[in-house]
C-alpha cells in the first residue's frame, strides 16, 4: 500500500463499517460545477486538501449519472458513455481505485455504468461530477447511508472539486483545519437565484497538456506569487459568498473575475511559466470588457484551461449570444435533474 493510500485507509477505517454487502442497484446523478472562487494548491496532496476554501455554482443538467450493480461475472465491469473500458484503461484504473476505498479487502465485483451529459465541445472536465456520482451510487448500492460530510470527503479523494458536486446551486468547500481533512468538506449555500445564467465560451476543447493536479504542484513549488495566494483566495471566498447571499451580480462578478485572474497570474509567475490561457482566451476577455464598458453586466471566470465562462442574468442572454455566437447558456436553477 502506498503512503497516499495508507492515509486514506486510516481515515476510512474509522468512518466505514468493517464489512458490508451489496444491497441492490444504486444510481446517482451529480452536476459539474464551476468555481467562482478558485481552488488552486494543496496543503496535503495525498488527501486532496486545499490551501483555501472555494465556492462554486453547479451546472444543472450538465453532469454525470452512474449506476452500480453487482457484476454477473467474477470481475469488475466498467462502462463509460456506452463503451466498455479495458482493465488497463487509465480512467478505469482511477474508478477502481476509488471503488476500492469503499470495498477495501472485500471481494464484491461490480458493474459500473457512467454517462456524461457534458457536451464534448464545451471543453469541461467531468472528473468532479464523475467522482461525485460514483461516490453517491456506491453509498446507495452498498447501503452505507453515509452522512453528506463523509460523502463529500470521499468524493474529494477522487477529485478535489468533486467535494462541491454533490448538490445543485451554490456550494462552498471549506478548507478545514484538521490534519486528516475530515472538516474539509462541501456544503450547499442556501441561496436560489433563478435569473442567474452561466455561458460556456469554448476556446480549446483538446485535452490539457498539463493536468490541474500537476499544475497545482508546479505552481506551489515554484511561483514566487503563491505565498500570497491562499490568504487572498480565502478572503475572496468570504466576500464572494456574501455577494451570492446578497444576489449582487456586480459585486459577485467583479470578485470572481479578479479571483480567476489572480490565480492565472500566480500560475504564469511559476518557473517555468504555466499558462493555460491562449490568445483566443484573451480575445474573448477583451471583447467582454469592451461590452461591459458599454453597459453589459457580464463577468468572466476561467479555470485551469483556455475556455471562458461568463456570469450574467437572464435579461442579457440575447446580448451574450450576439457577442459570443458559439457560447452555450446554462440556467443552473431551471429544473435540475434529481440527485
């Protein structure tokens, strides 16, 4: 057992029953999410513990659905978007590593079927929604009845941002202070904002050359600007939560945009520089800023990738579609799927 796996095993030994059996088919849906205040940098890489708290908005019908049944063979079977994955497939290995956190030494062969409703052309990663849906489906199939705190923590083991994908709407992922990370979990922010819209402006939908995991490690280790990032990001998260609770778009948008740009500046200061934004990304931002000077209330945020996400309200949807014809507009509070 590796050191990373050992850390997780010690925690789960305290939180999971010593033995369990398959209780029946388990199905769960989990939405993808976009961070309005960013998670960038880990205080414990083995446990995916963040250096700062973050807050996200979930993307409604854009997410992952997973169904888990007992395998009819003596082997695990994994299907992704109707394609059976080989045992050696990197994605299958990640899924099985997560499943084994639950099974540990028990031999319970499972059939895992996952589908994504996130359009490939959107250029959005599905790891957060995928690990959140997998975690929820495992809890149901094995009849564990785990608390949302434990489920969020376990989803975080698969992908940090998955800690925020167990709910619709706004979700805050607390940094926590406990060394074992049991207090580093997500919880929903009780705010409904039906008029809020998110636009995805695709710029580059190819796989990233530098993963977020590697990018965080590189930035933390080499960027002279990183030392200031955690405190600033924590303060941004607090102010962004206040803006969400006040449903103040201008304050929320300005803070979210500044937070994203600060994250990217910290990356670009790494040695060698890490730059996810492309010239086309900057063209989108320049066009947006020019339109905002003319009165358009819309703001940008960018994760570790070239694509740009916009925050605005329903009344400006037509203006956004005119300005960015290739954008897809999402209404995150409009009849989201059952979790």
